[in-house]
């Protein structure tokens, strides 16, 4: 014991610019954020002027913009959960710098390293901790934390307006809202809210929405919860008897949705996933090939450093959690509610990308295609008849792309739930080509002409 603490003191002395911290099981040394890795700007966007509740954001300007900044698209990223911080996306998935860990002398060292596939190469990139109460965002009162997707849309709209007002150059830039997992709810919610609000606002006050993208999303739970057994069975992970048992559990969740027992339905879905976990013994359902789960705790550890919090302009008195159980609990009854109708509205008025890492057993390809097929949209039959094309990046297989009109569907090869973590460069190519209508994502007909006109510029 003695000699260990002496060694630690020595470490503290030598590496005095590092932040040392003991967690229950690990001793960490945390490098500060290098200057070149700091966000272009970051801080808080107020969502309620009375209570001062506010969303935390980090913004990274485009590194190699290919147009004047006033025309360069801005991507907004929303994490899932419900209750998980977009700092996970920032520092573990698609941000310009990611947390990496290395071992040495009983101390685990955390630092940032550049991400070759960051999504802010050609575009500005904003990470927002949503809803309030998540990550570094501040919920002054618990009552203000959203309980449904309408409330989520309302707060995000305020935050986005506040963001755009930060810089006169932001006003004209096309905005693409993107996100993952439970953001399969948030992204449609804010997209829908923007389109509805824009219709009643003078042009100068509208939000310049140009498209939405969802990665491995939960969007239409009643359809998606019915697909786990099939997905796992045809991936060779369970036998027919287990498939039948899982189907029975799935049917329970569906039955509870049908009678509007939302809390029961959410619990029943959790049971389905626990059952599948138990049957397969996988390291994680988020990627059935993985031998160890995604290491999201690295971000939690990194952002617990006071120095890092200060450098980011985050409220230093917040004990950062990657996912907030409190926010998760408050949205418990929202989990199984569908926002498919919002996507149906969005696809008529703007463009929509749905992409999935191929090996996700929670919100994967089969799960997404199941509800896409049921979309009420004039273009859906043409979409379903369109070819699924082999997508290559630098002559190597990157996945598959199917597109018709305003709807694009991409399957990312060699990836699980966290696509940008697993396929950094390919995910960058995907988002750039989709935003810029290039490569397989090129499309002559972006907006369904039969829809009421909507000016997305
Ligand atoms: C701000 O929060 C208060 C207290 O929860 C609430 O009564 C009020 O409606 C909120 N205002 C807005 C604009 O959301
Ligand atoms: C930049 O834009 C030009 C003209 O549209 C295009 O030819 C070029 O490929 C773009 N470069 C990148 C890196 O996207
Ligand atoms: C909802 O379903 C659960 C699980 O079947 C049940 O225990 C609970 O009583 C139901 N709640 C209501 C309000 O019917
Ligand atoms: C599955 O659950 C059973 C019963 O609770 C337990 O005995 C078994 O160890 C579990 N298996 C795995 C792989 O978690
Ligand atoms: C910072 O966070 C603490 C703890 O959540 C909160 O009480 C305080 O109001 C926050 N400060 C600001 C300026 O938002």
C-alpha cells in the first residue's frame, strides 16, 4: 500500500499537468485537451428563460470547407439512451478527437487522438446534450425534463435557434439533424417540430433544415420489437426453441403497446433484450461479433476531469455521466411510442437517411427495414423496388445503399450499433456523399414533387 501511494505521488509530481484520479477499480491519469482539439465554441444554449435550464453543446467548424462558411452545411448530432450524452458521439464516435486509453505502471492513461473519419471535415458539427438533465445539460427543475417527443422537439428548437443566433454566419447554413439509437425518436421529433414551426414563421426566423439522418435507430417500436427473434435466429445465435420463446416475449410487449400500457411495454422490451442476452451470452447486443463491449466509460472517465470540464466550458459542478438514469426513467413511458408518422412527414418535405451497422441486434438492419416497409408515403413502393447497390470506398466493400426520391437506406459493413466508432472513414464518406448528393447517394429527385411545396433553402 505504502509503496503504491509513493509511486502515485511520484507520478503526480512528474506528470503535474495530468489529472490523476482513482476510481473504484482503476487509477487514471488524464491528459488535458490539447489546444488544437478544443471545440471552435462550446457552452450553453438556454431553453427556458425563467428557469435558465440549458443544453450544453460543443461546435467544431469544418476543417476543409468546400464552400464559403455562410453556405457550409452544419450537422447536429444527438445521442440516444434515452438520457445518453452526445459527448459519447463527440469523443468516442464521430468527433475530430477521440479518447484513447493506454496502460502503464498501474496507471491507465487517457488522452485524445485525432479521428481520421471525423464528420467535421467538410461540415460544421454540433453535439448537443439532449434532453436537459443529460450529460452537461442543466435541468433546473425535474418537472422540466421532457416526458415525450413533443417536449423534446420544443426544447431542441429553442436550443437550435439559440445556436444559430451565436454567429451571423450560421443563419444561412443548411442544417442536417443526425443521431443514433434513441435519437431515432429525437431526430424525427425535432425535424417534425421545425417543419411545423417554419410553416408559421417569417422566412428570416425559420430553421434552415435540409435533411435528417438516423443511425441504428429506435423509431417504430411496435414493429421493431417483433424482429429480435428472427434477426438472432438467422444470424445463427439461437435455436428454433429459443426463437419461439423470444417471440412469445415479443408478443407480450406488442400486446402491452396495443392496450396503451406504455410502462409495461417498455419493461417487456427490456425482458426480450435480457432474454436474448442470456440466450446468446454475447459481450454486447450492440454488435454480435464483439468480444468486449464498447468502452463508453472512457468518455465518462475523461470528462470527469475538472480541467477537461473547464476547457470545454461545461458546468464544473456537474458529475458527468455518459447516460443519466434519471432522464431514462422520466422517458420510460415514451420508449415504446412510435414516431413513424413524423418520418413519413419528413420524407415528404426534406431528405431522410436511415443507416445501420450490420451486426447490431438491438436496432439493426432487419429491425429498421421492418418499419420502413410500412411507411405511409407515396414513394415507398418505388423505394422498395429500387436496387440495393453494393457500396465501395476505395475499391473495398463498405456496405449497401438503396435510394429512391428523398429516402436513402445505407447498411454499413463491418460495423455494429456505433457505426462511426467501427467505420470512421466509411461513415464520413457516407455522411458527406449523402449531404452533397454524390456517389450512390446522388439523386435527381430530392423532394417528392407530389408533396406540398416546402422551401428547404
Ligand atoms: C419554463 O419552465 C417553467 C417551470 O417548469 C414552465 O412553467 C414554463 O412553461 C417554461 N417555459 C417555457 C417557455 O418552456
Ligand atoms: C469541392 O467542390 C468541388 C466543386 O463542387 C468538387 O468538384 C470537389 O470534389 C469538392 N471537394 C470535396 C473534397 O468534396
Ligand atoms: C401494465 O402491464 C404490467 C405487466 O403486464 C402490469 O403488471 C400492470 O398492471 C399493467 N398496468 C396497467 C395500468 O394496466
Ligand atoms: C441465463 O439465465 C439463467 C437463469 O437465470 C442463468 O442460470 C444462466 O447463467 C444465464 N446465462 C447467461 C449466459 O447469462
Ligand atoms: C451547474 O450545475 C449545478 C449542478 O447541477 C447547478 O446547481 C447549477 O445551477 C449549474 N450552474 C449553472 C450556471 O447553470
